[in-house]
C-alpha cells in the first residue's frame, strides 16, 4: 500500500517466496483453464447470441466484443500500420540526411496522414480547437485556458454537433476516429496552454504555433497516445534536431521491439480465441452461471487482456517516438503485480498520471496544504478523467472507487507513520511479519482494485454481479480463498517492486 516503503521491506525465506509464485501462477492458469472450458461448453450459445467471428486459423472462432481492440486492429490493417511505417522511414531518412529539418518534415507528414483518414473537415475541426486555444493562451490566464479547453472537450457531448460530424463519414469507424482524435488533442491543448501561461517559449507567435501544431499532429501519438507533455516534447525534439542516426543501431532496435510487439499481439489474440471473456461479460445469464473458478478466471482475463492490449496500443507508438529521440512514458506494468490503487495509477498509464499530476494535482495544492487540499486535488483529477472518458454512470462509480481507494491507502500510510503506531509495530512485529501484514492489507486493496477495473471494463452490471457473487453470496466460500490468492499476488508484486 505504501509504495515508498517497499524498498525497506524484509526479504522472506526463498521457499516461502517460491510458494507464493507457484500459487499465483497456478491460480492464474487454473482459473483461465476453467474459463476456457466454460467458453467451449457454451460456444454454440455465444456464437448464436453474440456472433463470434472466424478466427485467425480455420476452425477457430474469436471474440470480437472488445470494441477498442477490434477497432484498432481493423484500422491498423486498413491504414494505420502503413502510415506509421511511412513515419518511421521518413524519420530515419531525415535523421540521416537533413536532421535539422526533421521536425517540420514530420509535421507536414502528420498533417497529411491525419487528413488522409479524417478528411479535410476533420482536420479543420482540430485546427479550429487548436486555433481558439492558442489565441486564449496568449492571455496567459490559466483559468481562461481551462475554461476554453473544457469547452472544446464538451463538444464531444453535444448531440446536434455530433450528428453533423457523423454525416461527414461513410462509416461509424471513421467518425469514432475523429472523436478519439479530438479527445486526445484536448489533453495536448491543455498541456500547451498551461505551459505557455507558466513559462512561454522564447519565440514569436509563429514559432509557438509551429510547435503547437508539431506537438498536436505528431503522428505516432496522434490518435491514442501515450501522452507526453508539451514541455517534454519540445525540449526533447529540439535537443535531437541536430543528432544523426546510426543505421545499425536503429535497425537492431526496430527488430527487437517489433518482435516484442508481435508477441504481445499474438498473446492478446490467443486470449480472445481461447477465452470468450468479453462475450461472456456482456450476458448476465452467463455471468450468473459461471462456476467460481471460471468467475475468477473471467475477472483476471478481463484485466490481463486490458494490460496486454495496451502493451500493443502503446508499444508501437512508443517505439516510433523513441526512434525520434523522444522519451515516451514507460509501458504499463503487469496488473497482476499491482497491489494498490496508487501503484495502478502511477504505473499503468504513466503518461496520463504525469499529466494529471502536473496540470491538476500540483496546481491545486497537492499535498502542500494538508490532507483536505490533497483529497480535493485527487478528487478533481479523478473527476477530470471520468469526464474525459465520457462521464457515464459506470465511470462515475469507477472514479469514486479509485478516489476512495487512494484516500484510504494514503490515510493508512499516514497512520502507520505516526510515532505511536510505528513504535508499536517495531516492538511487536518482526521485519518479515511487517511485510506479511502489508501484503495482507494489499490483498484487500487489490480485491477492490480489480472490482473497480471490472466496472471500467464491463459497466455497472458486471461490477454489481461480481460484488454479489463474491462478497454477498460467496462471503464464506468464494471470498476467503480469493483473498488468500490475492495475498500471494501482493507478495509477488512486493518482491518485484523496484
């Protein structure tokens, strides 16, 4: 729970650690196996009710119910892989022959690539948002910049405007791509505006506009992130503008990273071929009839697939950004080793975490003015994330659970740091027992963390049903062994913590 104390935790006997690893891996594999059995036993019903698709190999069926994976997989096949490959080739070429012109060349390419997918009208929408925000940012008033940016993001929730934009495109997928682009661009607009208010670029307005456009239309990160702040982007791009490329080093890096991304993609595809978890979660009758081990397998499969999915969705853009001498946020850490709400927010989407800290948490006071300000700043950060994702009711519950989880963990950390409690623990518990106690508390935190993630991934009906089956109906049969296994997960996570 208190991530800062992890480095001071005692080492446990190797046999005990080995048992935790075996139980953790064994529970994963056995629950996945039970979910796989349930999926195959109900394959005909799932295919009839939820329309499974032909698989990658003859005779196999795949679960297409995860919209995000299906959407990006289809777009990658249609155009995105080709445009990203073009970016890589252009970046390498300009880095070799005209490194000082690499940034403007990549800007032109990003604009053309966006126009090829979103069309002229879609690009004009983004330019309108950027132009308005750039103008307001010149006033250097953070409150006005926030108001303008929130107004821009609110256009994603105006039905009449969305109807007009939908008519521009032949397919729903093209329209969704515009919405995703506007949403991610909104984060970049806020980053530029606030950085300009705090410390503007030492350049005339045209140069500032150039950097805003370069930042906003940087192709690898344009549609989905990960998020890099405007300050980091400009500093790193300027520093690398005169650097040359080593062809051998670039090719070696591309081969190794591409191999890892392909492996992650194959893992994700295997999961939706072997365990129809997204199709099952969409039907309450299947959720009600799942055996306990298969129910646990469904929860683990949903969160693990989300993790592997973002290794792919962030992995490829991060690889290309690194090729351009940027330092993208670290890729998500395995969710099975996450044992706290604070750790999940710090290490799953590190780019969004840094963005929230820099532009919401710290400006609102953070921890400088006491617990009340810290709770308010944290709550507003979660509120913004909820709004940015759409503000639906299940997202509100998810944000409230995460806020409460972070507050409880922070309060317990402060409690255990008081002189009275700390001295009592030092007198009564050995170092090994302190670690076991931390893992026990972290097991309960992990249970709530998984429940909040199920709310985010499946909606209120999935979260409500898991709560009922595990903690209401199964309080004496399902919950105790589940918490025991989560204790093992927490011990493995503590062992692997940096």
